[in-house]
C-alpha cells in the first residue's frame, strides 16, 4: 500500500477521531531523541502488567518479546489476562493492554501504540498496543511473516515502557528493513531504560504491588492482586495535587507518525503509528 505523508496525516486524524476527543495537535515525524515518556515509579526495578488479548500465534510471540525485554534490569513486563476486547483495545489504568484483530487495511497501519498520560501529562498511566492482522494474516502479504510479527510486538512493547526510536540493530529501529531483521532489544535499549527511570517519582502509575527486587518479582506468583479502591483514591489525590503542573510532552519520531493530543480534561494521549508499506 502506497501512501503519501499527507494521506498518512489524514489517516492519523481519522484514527484519533475514533477516540472521540478533540485534537490539539498532530505532529508528523521529526528527528529522534529522548521523548521523556515514562511510567511514574517510586523505585526500580518495577513491574508493569501487560494484559493479553491475543489469539493464535500472537500469544507465543508476546512471550518471546517479554522474555527478550526481561533481560533489562529496570522494568519487568508481567504477562496477565487481558481486561479488554481486542477490537476496541481500551486502556486499563496502570497496565498495558495488548490486542490483535483484523483492524482493516484501509488506514494502512501495522502496529499502533497509545500512551495515556496522567494529569501531570508526562507520566504514562495506561498503554494499549494493537497488532493489525489484516496485514499480518494477508495472504502472500510481506508482513505475513514471523519476524515481522515479532519485530512489531517487540517494537511497540518498547514504546509502552517509554522507549523511542533508535538507529541501531534493536527492534526499536523503525525502518522497513528493521521490520524483517531486527526482532529484539539490545543492551543500549536496556541502558536507555536505566537512564529514563533513574529519577524516581513520589507516586506510582503502575498497577500491582511493586516488589523490592527483581528476583522476588519472578519468584512470587500471585502478587497481581491489588486493592483497586485504595489505588484509585491515592491516584485521585495525586491527580488533584498535580493538576496545575502543566508539563508538556512532544511528539518525536523518525519514520513513523507520532501524534500528541490533549483531551478536554487536560490529559494527553500519544499515539505511535507503524505504517505498512
Ligand atoms: Zn515506533
């Protein structure tokens, strides 16, 4: 599928309109650098739960990507049961939701990550990751390929934990070549994560009890349970306190489209769109 930049921006507008919120800005791709997006965490390493709303081959691919990312010392992505329908792939506060569906070829996107920010505007409080089977399952299609699937899962997963694009052999490389060749994160990604989360927050936007040591996280099986009411209360308090501190976020990318929208309630949603060719 051939699309011009203008067409892609129009498509981006349409995609954003589907969320049903007013648009503040849609930015085309620009030079790559650190984008400053991250979850609020009081400590590292921390765990972020990723809900699996997947079918078929995707389940194993998610596990492969999770295992690859797990080699970093900063964030553990913990696979849990999904809480949304794959078609809508709605966000869940404190979590990543990962979905696959036949989202259609008309809009032209292969993978889509949305980062939902808290009231301060620079801390992720939910993320969704969508994989478009309309391309991945296309008969004789170029993306009907294991490496393309794994790259996209790995790439979008990296966005959900705060990483931007790089020009290395990492899956965070956003070139078309990378889609078929770079299927896992590399040590420089892990260093980036360390740097991104070096500064600690006084509150947290990740769901679930955060354990002190990474090893403990892996050992303990049933720590996903959480007092939702309590978390919501503390979140509300944090939101209230932070309402007036208006830190801005900017859209930065290279060969993808990155959009930033500010919602009526002051919240921000950032969308990374990986286009199919
Ligand atoms: Zn990307």
